[in-house]
C-alpha cells in the first residue's frame, strides 16, 4: 500500500466535505 494513494484519498474526502 502506498502512502501517496492514502493521502490522495484523504484529499478527495476533504474536497467532498468542503463542498457540502
């Protein structure tokens, strides 16, 4: 598992949270 992928996922989640 690559940490970069995890960070990318976290960024996506943050983006969705911010757009609410």
